């Protein structure tokens, strides 16, 4: 749990943005703060299968349905869940102690300048909806033939869709 987290979703960066991915007015990937000011991540998997899917609610995972693969080392910094129909979710938390180290992997985040403090945590989220062209991977977002990458969203609010 951290007060300063930058989410990396589909090759795009989200800083102090509560609702990062919203579908039909419902948040799919979002942050909320607890009463101590820590950011808590939540993810609702989309699926056309009609089957239950893994959920992350305020940093607590619940593995649902019948995944074909679950990968989660004991340190809790990574989780990946895959389903037979191609549905997939993964998250990796990483702590960065300095701008120099972050620059080597995610130089775009440094556009935020003094808005971010170190140590910084990134939460990189991967999500795929099997049987569709909806995919958020480490390099880009793919939605309906549109690709996005390298965008920085900071302090973007969406008052109608609070998580």
C-alpha cells in the first residue's frame, strides 16, 4: 500500500486518476483511497463468456471461475490469471527508488516532473477480453481497431464513475 502510485495500463500512464478504465459508465480499473490516504487498486474483468472472473477489490484478490493458469509468487508483487477462452488479467507492482532507474524502463512517467515523489510504485496492469479486440498489454491499448500508447493522464477526475 502506497500513497504515490502510477498505474501503467496498456502502455499509458495514470497518476492521481481515480477511474482509469471505464466501460458503459462502470469503472473496470480504478483507484480509491482508504482513510489513511493509501491508494487501493480494484479491477473488474470483462468477459463475454458469462462465467465468473477474477476480481481485485481494494488490493484484495478473489480468483473466480476456472482459470487454466494462476501465477503468483509469495512476495505479492505479481499476479497473472488466464482462462481458456483468452480472458486474462495480470498485475505487477514495482518500487522505483530513483528517477534514474525509472528512466531506463518508463521515461514517459518523468514528464510528470516534481508531481511524483520517490520511492515511487508502479502498478502495471494487463487485461484481455477473450473473443474480442479489447486488450491492454505492456506496450499499448487496443480497442475496436484503435491503438493508444504513451499517454499521460494526471489528476483526471470522473465524478460520475467513482469506484
